[in-house]
């Protein structure tokens, strides 16, 4: 069965554009999830965060809006998802989803590691 790929994408972001280019060069045409145009729900974000080895890596902590969230250091996936659903601009990008796994592609070349690596069971929490 072929893996479906979803790239959480902001067309204004050079790293997103580079990740898409790398995937296309590898023969993969991912579904683009333009999260700023259609903000994700907390449930959708929680599902995404569950696929990441480090869910906190999906939060852009350097943005001016971040301090207002007052997220505790040990915030749960649910807390992170709720915060990000209210401030989708704080979602790190790009993120590539592949089945039950995902990667924050910083640098963008990390998309190729996810594509090349076989599934290894459930993601780490």
C-alpha cells in the first residue's frame, strides 16, 4: 500500500517551498495542508502532534504571540493542540505526515529521511 503524504505548508515560507521541491524531486506529490488558510481544529492538531517524536518541536516559540499562551514547560499534547488551534501561525513548518509518523522538517531535507525510513511502529510520545 502506498503511503499518503501530507505537507503542512505555508507558501510564503522558503523552507516549506524547499521541502515540497525535495519531495517532488523524489517523485512524491504530497497533499498540501495550508494551515493558515484553513486553520486546523484542536483535534486535528492533537492527531498531528501524536505522530511527532517531540510534539513541543511543532511550536514556534520565538514568535511574539507565543508568550501570551502561557504554556507550561511540560504541556500535554492536548494543551499544545488547543493553543495552536487558536494561534495557527505558531505551528512550526514544514511538517510532513506519512502514515502514523511525522517530522518537523527543519532543515527541509528531513522530509527525505521520513520518506526513506520504513515505519517503525507507534510514534514516541
